[in-house]
């Protein structure tokens, strides 16, 4: 009987030690799902810093996707036909406000036409960007705050070429004095298009802010609506000289174009199939409206 009690106590202690770290993670995940704070996306945003061999450095933003991937602006990680030798991301966890170095990244794909790039986590780091093994802190950030752009429906794809400035109420991050993210609101923007020769339609691909952001510091900056939905990313495309907020349709299209090369749970074949079907439905509805 005494032996049985000792074995049972040992089992309980072992079971508790294996689950003590994960319990906090699940509690926070439950709290996130219940609360859905208006700016919960702030912990999904990272500050991307790239170092090049020629001594140049670029700084901007990126968004954490599943499986340790980040999406950002291509100009941040591709400078005059050169790739950076080192890329680091700094993030803000809900348990500590200041931005700290989290991981080392590597370029996996670039689309200069869309102005987008996909980065992959290749190593975890300490606060000072020195490589180390994955900690519970890293695991919590990557599991709690990764975003899936395909969770939300396709936006309008075809629109008239002339658009007026509107108050969309988009929210975006800024770096404050205490090296933490603060939340700002864009005042007005208008939808912009390019003419697609295949569809013979004006394709809505981005928003142009009424007041331009600092292109040197703001590239890759994400924009969200009041429901925490990612609506776009600040980037330079081949369609416009100045940076614009590339819309979520372009982001999804970019990710789906990588299907043949990447096996990722962030976007699977069903996600991309649904996305393409929604685009076709949108095109059909516009065509019907024009024939009336």
C-alpha cells in the first residue's frame, strides 16, 4: 500500500510538472477568445530589422502568420538586388510591454509586383538578438498571436476607377517613446485600382491614405479594422510610385501563389480554392450589374 501511494504521488508530481507551463498558455488563449480586445492584433505585429553587407539597414513592420512565418514589404528585405545577411524581429508580448528581440528570420519568397515578401523563422533569440533555443515565451507568442488571413471573406475585387476619400477607421501600430507599440487610427483613405488586361476590369488592389506615411520607416506596417481583421499592408508595388496599403486580397493571392513551393498549414489548398471561387463570384456579380 505504501509503495502504491509513493508511485501515485510520483505520477501526480510528474503530470503536474509537464502541464504547469502549458496551463498558463491555455488560460491566455481562452482569455483572448473571450475578450477579443479591439487591439489584440498588437501582439501579432513585429518590428523587422534587416542588415545588409553594404552596411545599409532597413526597419519596418511585419505580421506573424502560423508556422513561424511573417509577411512584410519586399523593399525591407530586398535592397538594390541584394538580400540582407541578417533579419531580426522584435515583438511585444502581453506580459511585457517593451519590444524585445524574438527571432532571426530568412527570406523565403518575394513578389516585387505586389510589394510583398514572406519570411521564415530560422532561429529564436534572447532579448539581445543572440540565438538560443525555443523557450516557453517564444512558444506562447507564436501559438497565441499568429494570424490566418484566410479566416475572413474576400473583399470587393472589381470597382470603378474613380474613388473618393472615405473614413474607413483603420487602426495601425506606431512605436512609442517607451519602445512599445501604440495604436493610431488612419483618418481617410481611398481605394485605388489598376486596369487588368485579362479581366478588362479595374482591379481594386490597395488603399491610398490621404496623409502619406513615412515610407522610410513605415513599410510593412499592417492595418486592421475594428473587428481585428487584417485589411492591408503598407508596401511599394509596381503599380504606384508611392507606397500604398496593399489590400488583403493581394496578400491572399501572394500566399496562394506559393502553394507549389511551400507546405504550410497557414494556407492550404482549400483556403486558396475558396479564395479563387469568391473572386469568380465577385467578378460574375459585377458583370451582371454592368449588363443591366
